[in-house]
C-alpha cells in the first residue's frame, strides 16, 4: 500500500482506521486491527467506568505494541466524558476519535498528552469547524455509513468537498467502504485513508452476537434502512440499520412517534449492562441474550461486500492488496499511489 500523510501521522502501515463499533469494538478487535498494520480503536467506552477503560487499554497494549486509539462520543454530559477522556490520555493512547459534537474543548488536552485527534463529521461546515478547533485528522462520513449517521450527503460527493475545505489536513473517507475497491476510490478522491466499520463486524475478533453476524452475512445493500427509529443516548438522531421485525411493525403501524410505537417498553433482551427495551439504541454484542433480531442491527450500505467471517488481519490484508491492484490497474485514469501527498 502507498504511504499517505495519515500513515505517517499515525505511525501505521495501512491507510485504514477502525470505526467506532460500540461494545463490538473491544480489546481483541482493536489489538488485532492494529497488529495488522491499521489503527484499531476501542469503542463503546461510554458504558464503562474510568477504571474499566484503563483495564481495556492495558489489555490492548498487552496484545500489541502497535499504535491504537479510542472512540469517544461527545454527546455525553461533561461530568461523564471528562473522567473517561482523562483515563484514556493518562494511559497514553495514540489517538482519540471524537464523534457527534464539537471536539474543540478537548483538543488541547489530547495534544498535551501526545494523542492525535480525529473528528468524524457529516458536512463541509462541520469539517471546517473541526479543522479550526485544531484536530489532526477529519473523517468525512457519508450517508451510506452504518450506525449513527451525521449528515445527508453521499461519501462520493462529500469526501472531495471536505478534502478541499480542510487541506492540508488528512481526511478519512467513511461510509460504504468495505473492500479494496472502496479504499482505492477513497484515495483517488483525495482522502488519505478510509474509516471502516461494517466490514470489521465480520472479523472473528469482533464481539458480535451470532444472530447479528448471520444477518450481516445474508444482507445486501438493499437490506438497510436510514431511520430515526432506535433511540437512547443519541435522542432521535438518524442512523442506518438492517431491516428487522421492530422496524417492520413500526412501519406497518404508520410510523407513530415515541410513546405510541408498537411494543414500546417491552424488554426484548438483556446484557450485563441491564435490560434492553425495544427501540433502545444499543449493540447486539456477544454478551446479549434474548430476541436479538428485534434489536437495532447496525450496518452500512457496504454490507453486501462483507461476505465471510475471518480474522481481522485477513480482512485488512485483502482490502490493502485489492486497493493496490485497483490503483495499478487504473493507471493513468486515477492518481497513482506514488502521487499521494505526504
């Protein structure tokens, strides 16, 4: 793979960063992604105490000596976010990725601790604000992305606009990128790498419930829905999920508002973190028991390209080799790898 400003900045071999995957992104996955040459990211930290976060960071470090980071949500109250961020910085993580809010109040503290700051945005306006705040990398999230979706513009249209808006900051392309052709496309659009989520849910190391994984394997790009149905810590924020019985029943009832939805308040599953009522925005991780099919099954439109469960290292190696072959094949029709600016 070509070196880019992203690989240089982060000290990684592959221009790929693991997207936030909630409690599916625990130490085994983050460590495996980093050991394979990309940047692994611990996620789902909002449900953990600072002491638990420290343990998870130390577990990743025990598994790999490569750089890794953490994904933190900015919609948490300051008295909840600050102790968690402090624990991450005191443990010396290489990078902090912020999502769903303004990273400005936290950039200086991250830089003092030596951490690279990434901000995931959904529009050119957000990208400019993140750049003005002093972040080091901007991830431009297109509408195709799985999970919570910040904007309403496709990856293909958004990425070059963000690249132009924040130059010379490196930009990650996010949303719909699930194989090497998508990575090659991101690089030709001017991005310095890709932010990959859905494809890594099929990594053997991801903490994903077997039913959720089976649905991902069977799904195509036509099986996702962009909706505001599942709520929780994000309020009524838009998101992309696989279609399931909860979504079908709500649509059949005429899409009623919260408080009037079919089966509202019914507990459909449980986890060590507590009961999971229908419509709760959570992740069907390995430790969930119950009617997993009724839960939100997060997936981006690239899900049809993710067709096998295998180690994260294999997913990433195939992505990198396919991207390199695609760029070579395109030749003069796309920016050659050697021309990607450092």
